[in-house]
C-alpha cells in the first residue's frame, strides 16, 4: 500500500509558482493614511459648528480646508511607503 498524498498546502507542485499574498506593514500603514481623511470628513458631527473661529473664518470651513492640506500630506506619505515597499520587493532594481 502506498503512502497517502500530502495535503495541497504542503505539496510544492500544487502551488505552480503562485505564492500566497503577504500583508506587509508598509501597505497597511499606507491604507490607513488614505482612510483617515475619509473618516474625518464622513464624521460630520465633529466639525458641524461655527466656533472656534480662526481669523474670522467659522470652524466648519477652516477645518475642511485644513483637511485638504492634511489629506495631501497623508497621500504623499502613503505614496512614498508603497514606492519604498515595491522597490524593496524588487530587490532595489531601478528602471
């Protein structure tokens, strides 16, 4: 009688060159950086008020304009994290 076959996870021939997706910390951080502005803008109760005013501008307006700048910064951070991660995955090769 022959030995039972190995389960598909342990059989190297069953993968056929495919590897499991790896959840990388830089990609998770980049996703969080991209999700923060959405959460901040969708939580309307946190900024639907007039005070405190900044240079005579109601809080409702300057808070949203502040998030335009913060969203830009967080998007740049996410972009740099993903680029660095991709470069590391490719072994630092450049085009």
